[in-house]
C-alpha cells in the first residue's frame, strides 16, 4: 500500500507527498478554471499517470524481451468537457518507439524470448 498525503495551501494550490520516497509535486487549478495554471492541474496528472503507466508497462515487457525502449515517447492529449460538470472526456494517446536495431539483434531477442517460453513450460 502506498500513501499519498495532500496539503491544500490555498488559492487552488495543493502540495502532494509520496509516502515511500517523500517526493513532492504541486498542483494548481488551470487558468480556464479559476486557477493560475502555475503547475500541473489535477486532471493533468490523470493524463500524466496514463502516459507514465503506458511507458512503464511497455518498459517492463521490453526488458523481459531484451528490447531497449530508451527514447520512446508517449503523448497524451487531455480533452475536457465544455458543459458542466467539468470532466475529462477523452485521453487520446500516441506512442512513438524508435526501433533502431539490426536484424541480428532482433533475431537474438526473439531467440532469447523463445528460450524463456520453453523454460516456463517445463
């Protein structure tokens, strides 16, 4: 279990602390919703969470397959409703993977993956 603590500091600003690491982030309401837009908005963090979740999940699988995804980028466009209540209506996402590898490296990664599959079936 992970605990995140949030302190409302006024003027639509919050400071959040990640319990295990003590890392901190600040949020502000967006300028089109009574804020100053001085930091990520809470809904920006939803889009950020999606992009980092996609990246991390793909990174885990890529490591299992012996594939290096460094340089991969994920872009998420947050679309908000125009009518009340204000809410996220879409999070279209794009993943760009620079796959610069030789045919030999691809064959090697594929062979290693097949060996792992064979070992797990025993």
